[in-house]
C-alpha cells in the first residue's frame, strides 16, 4: 500500500524511512546492494561505473531519495533530485535530512520529465506502488485510476541546462525510452560523461524498441554497456514474456561518453 507507518532502515551509516514493502525492497536494491553501480566492471567488460569524488549528479526519478543519499555518501559534490509525485517529494526531503543532505548538496525539483514538452500531458498516473508512478500506464493488477497534476513539465535537455551535471541516473517507469530518444548528441552538453538508465520491458516489451534506444545512444556519442537479457529475448521480432520473468522486468543500461 502507498501509506503506512514509517520504518527506519539502516545500511552502514545510511538510513532511510520507508512506508511499504516496495520502498523496503528498493532500499535493499539501491542502498544495500548498490545495483546502480558496477564498481569492478560494467557488462561485457566495460569500465567500472560508480561515483567519482566531486561529481555533480542528476537523479531523474528520484522517488524517496535512496539513490541520492547513496551517491552523496559515495563522494558526490551534489545531486539534483527530480521527482513528480508530491508525497514522494516529502519523503525524499525527510530522507535527505536524515543523512545530512542539506540544500547545498541536494537540490529537489518537482517536475514531470518527457521526451518533448510539445503537447505533453502534465498528468502523473498514480500506481498502488509508490515506486511505480508514471506518465505511462504501467502493468498493474488493480489500478485505482488516481492521477496527480504536475505544474512543471520539462525535458532532460532542459534539466541539464538548468543544472549542469557530470552524470545522470534515469528511472521513470517506462518514460525513459521517450526521454533518451529525444536527446541529440549536443543535448547532453559538455560535462555529462556517464549515464545509467533503467529500461522497463513490461511497458515496452518489443525487442526492436529496446534496440532502437541502444542504437540511438550509440549514434549520439555513447559507448553502451547494457545489462544482459534472457537468451529467448533475441532477434528483432522477440517480445518480453512476463510469465517467464516473474516480475524481473527491468534492466539497466550503463553508458559512457567523452
């Protein structure tokens, strides 16, 4: 459920208040297991992916701040946290305060991020799971149909102009696809050198759609190291089979440029 009494979880010196099973699972995934980072190597023998001291990070889809507190603890100079859902924003601010993430190091921005702002709806579709709110309809057994209007609709390109960054994390429950495809080579600006983006196969199950994103990243100057996918998900006509994956329907894409 979305609401519930807060439980304080710890991982070393880091701590966060979570309110449901999904947030507790996300704490383990992000903070304890550090799944966004690959400190030895990225898939296929690619470079390590982590936080270099003094980096400026842009966290798009910051949720309740778990990646932000991890990144600051790893030595980032600052994190700009972009989130659309107002209750998640409040929880994020609280978790940043718990870990000493003051406004000089952790900036919070409420906005919907789209591939383009032209004719873009400013409505967030609320999931029963506080980790799965999206501008897109995500697969859900009993969706309650609630929505939330967000006054600010922006693009990744504009965020990077407003808040120059060295690294980007992108996880916005399926909308990553349109955001990445909306970025030209020059859209990234001069300073961004690395990216980790989640791809939601339960929202976009076709292999050709996934391959289009990988091709676009490579064509715009990125060296791409995607997380492995099952052997049955190969060939242009392949489709993601949620019955075979048992809920494990997302994969990370790590990328470097410059």
